[in-house]
């Protein structure tokens, strides 16, 4: 069968550097990359940057059951507008994703509504369901402590649950906090929340996991101490934009209440340096929307979590522009490493990969406004921050965001996580921050 060829021209990130080139796309897949190509349709982005689509391995789109906060349509629209073309959604919905039946129902629901491609985690929590869910290819999420949704498992039960998982499997993604180290206080401020669920709870939980000899992926790491536990155990890890950019001294009140907590400025700085230097594999949003009403109660009763899927890449592109982060590191953390970790045929601009592409005009700095974002929750902890939102986003060759507006929706497909390829070294190439700093000429 012959497919029409779409050609995108621009400065694309190919094999570690930016090249002015033409990307040929047929049937949703990159079919050729040349200096020039004549397609059935050519779109010339001039010197705008073309990056691989973002892959966010940690979002909460709240469907089924909590759709007053978010649903699969609004969540995936928000993702697309922020340059994310694949999301992995968490299982703490209502009902939670703990059985094969719930998993299959959720795959079906999301398939009807998603604007970007998606994977769905099942909670590692029910012994009899684990092998059935693994048979269906579900990636797993493990909660070691109580957080929104209450799917936590006592550490002693974890080895029993892992028994039914093949030894080589996409890594189990873990919310690592050890409740034995929590302090019994009713925190009233972000600093008290930090003290109530201290850094030590996180690192101690990672140490418990280490003893289980599995390939875990530790999500939302927040401290140097935890990173040391992660590297000594050979696990992979991710960090959120809020733990990289915010700390517990910010006047956010309960809007900034999240698990694990925002830490002290010195801790934030250490984690930033680890991320920028490639010691943390992945950037993931932990997009956890709650309504403003739910967040407006007193601190102790407010739910934990904040939205972030739409602002993650735009805030970081702004950091690249100010030379605080190298662009190749950002691409590595939001596209290459997540694709490798979950075994996806995405994440790189390469012949044979899905044509998930994001076009960026590095001059287009705007301010984040909660009311203008596409999440149902309508607020952000980054109100007024500068950011660079994508101009255009392609999902498997389909234009889903054009000039900052939704161009097409509901074409997202389910992706299976596969056994990951060998873990390569984090990128240590010379940086490409210059591409954004100097600003690509228009
Ligand atoms: C998340 C949520 O609201 O679902 N909350 C949070 O504070 N991060 C759950 C989680 O990831 O722990
Ligand atoms: Zn969590
Ligand atoms: Zn989460």
C-alpha cells in the first residue's frame, strides 16, 4: 500500500544535534530524513526547532470516578498543548485499576477519549490479579505509603506480589516513602508537611526496595539522600518540575501540598544539579489535579497533588533559554529515556520511529496562566512564570496542536510497555543550550 508522504522541514534534533533537514512521514512513521524531500505535503518550519514528542510517565487523569478534577479528554488535551505526545496514567482512580477487568475497561475508555497516546498502570496490590495483568502487558505502579487514592502496600507484602511478575519486566514504578518514618503531626504549612514526611522516609523506602533485588523505577525523587540510595541500588528515577523549581518556603499554602513534599531550598538545588547533570534519568510531571475548592480547605485537610503536564516542557524550555539547562539533557529526560525505559518505538527522531514531533519557536516566551491551561482544575502553582509553549505538535504524523490551538483530538492509541532495551549511559554530549539561548533566527 502506498501512503501519502508528509514532509516537515526545520532544525530537528537528530542523533544528538540539531540539523536543518526534511523529515518524511508515511503512515504515521518517520520514513526518511534528508536534506530536502518532496512530499505530497511539505510544511516548512524554517529555523524553528523540531524535537521528539514528550513522554510523561506519571500523570493522574482521574478517570474513571474522579472526573470533576480531570478526565481523559481534558488531561490529554493539556498534555498535547504542552508538547507531550504519550502519557502513562496512574491507577488511583475510582475504582482503582487493580484487576484485569478494570484495566481493560480503562483501556477501552481512554481509547475513545485520548488526544495523545497512552499507557495505563495497574496497581501492584492484589496477588491474584498480578499475573493476569502482566499477561495483558500492564505496567505496574507500587505505592509504599498512603497518598491520594490509598493503594499503599506494606513493605513486607511486596515480595509476595512480585512473585507473579516475570523477572524481566518493565520496571515497577514506585511511590517510595516509608510510613514508619512519618511524624504524627497535623502539618499547617509546607515546611511542616516536609518535616512530617521527611526526606529520610523516602530514602529509607528506597533502601527497603533495594533488598528485594528487582528493577524498580523510583518516581518523584526529592533529595540527595534518596538519589544516593537510587544509584547504589541500580534503579532508575524521575523527578517532577515542582520538586526542581519550587521549595517549601514558597507562599503557596496548600496549593503546594504534594507527596512527597516540596523540600528545603538547598535540597531543591541539589536535585536540580543532579537532574541537569544527568544523574536523574527522567522528568515526569506527576500531574495530580484537584479542584480549587478541594484545595481551599485548611492545610491539614487539603488533598496532596498539583497539576503540571502542560507546563512541564514549556517551563524547562525557558530554563534552557536562560542557560540553566542543556537542551539535549531535556530531550533525553522527556523523550529518549522514557521511551527506553518503557520499550516504546518513540522518543527519537529516527527512521522507523513514530512521528511524534514538537515544533518550538524559541522566541515565543509567554506567561503561564492557570485559567488558560487545558486541565479541568484551572489553576497552577506556576502562575505568572515564563514558559515556551510549542507552536505545533504531531502525533504519529497527525497535527494535533497548531499555532498553540487544538487541531485534532481523540486519536490517541494505547501503547504497551515492553521489556526495555539495555540501559544506556545518560547523555554526556556537549550541550545544545545555545540553540535556544541565542534564539533560532526566525
Ligand atoms: C497524587 C494524586 O493526587 O493522585 N498526589 C500527590 O501528592 N502526588 C498521588 C501521588 O502521586 O502520590
Ligand atoms: Zn506518588
Ligand atoms: Zn502521582
